[in-house]
């Protein structure tokens, strides 16, 4: 992978990895989870609208036959994903959420096998098994002293499955649309369900701390907007598998940023589970896949 593609990919991972701490900062600073997802994606939608109107950038109108698929994927990869992550982070630490989302390629591989008839070799199935053991350890470790599965962890796992479905089924659309315009369509469609949380949103914004409001702006502009541009550009310049391999660093970034910003640290069991899950992801994507599937991310 050339230096420019690597720089853009790593920049994207740094931005996406910081998202989980920024969400927690907004939740701690006065936002409800519903108001945060709404504000974040109103900001992100505005960013993509500005890009669509920018001189020299032309967005094609989606084909009629693609509209339903774009809507379903937007509601899954944007709406369901961010409801799961944001509501889950009410009780799950930023680092733990990052590790659970970092396990998404495991679900991506499984969905590709079940629905796209991709094949896994023996190392692939071994990697899946190891990965799911890691996920169980992270989930149980997030419940604190009690040896149980926390509701917040289940919501984040739901988000991981949602983004995996998004990864797999958006792939054919990239043959007809550029990554930037397709991501904009997903963002605009995915924002619509968040309007359910509109009542009281401006009171929530007015009553939030400065840190919470700045964090909400940050996650709307950078992870949901700018990072998609840098990621798409990196994919266009470098080998997809090499670019996507940088995603293994995202949980590490999430844990480090949460520690520096919020003084949060996942439990020992969750950290062990995170290491096991990442090992499973590496085995599946590095040794077990018979057919490459470039990863696209929702953060």
C-alpha cells in the first residue's frame, strides 16, 4: 500500500476510534441517547448536503430499482447501528464498545457465507470460533462484578451485526455509485428514523455542557462525514485488503482515547476477550477467506 493510502487509512481509524469516547462525553454532559443520534446525524446530513452542492462534485440520482435497497441499508447500517451503539454506551464503556464493534468482521464473514455463498477454509471456521469466544468474554466482562450479560453490551452487539449486514449487502451498489454519493444517500435515509427523537432536542442541546455539544458536533462532522471521504479515498488508492487491515487498530485507539479523555478502562476480562476477538478477525480475514470482500465502515 502506498504512503498516501496508508496515511488516509490511519487518519480514518484514528477518527473512528475516537468516536466511542466522544459519544460517552456527550451522554455524560447532558444529552439523551436519542437526542445525540438525532443531532449527530442532522450535522452529518448537512455535511453531505454541502458536499453534494460543492462546485465540481456531482451526485447522480439513485435508480428506481435501487431505492428500496438504499433505504433498507441506510436504516440498518445507519439507524439501527447508531441506536445500538449510542444507547448501548449508556452503560458500556467506550473501550468495550470499540472492541465489540471491532468484532464486526466476524459477523461479516458469517453473513457472507450464509447469504453470498462465500467459502471459508478450516482456518476461517477456526477464526470464527475463536472470535465468538472473544465476543462472549467481552460481553460478560462488561457487566462488572456480576457474571452476566449486560443490556448495553447486547445493544452494541446488535450494532455490530447491523453494520456487518451493511458491509455485505451494500457491496453491489458500489459498481453503480461512487462511495461518497452512496454514503450520502445512506446518511440522509438513515437520519429519518432519528426524527422520532425530535421532541425536546433543543432543550437537551441548550442544557448540555460545552464539552458535550462540541463532542456532538465532532461525531457528526468527522466520524460520520470527513472519515468516510478519507476512507473511500484510501480504498481508491490502495489494495482493499491492505487498507481494511488497519481496522484492527480501531479497538486499540478506542481504548486509548477513552483512557486519556474519560479515564475509562475496560475490565480485565473484556480486554482478554478483545484480544481473542481480534485474533479471530485476523485469522478469518487473513487465512480463512476464499474470496476477498472489501470492508466499508459505519462509525
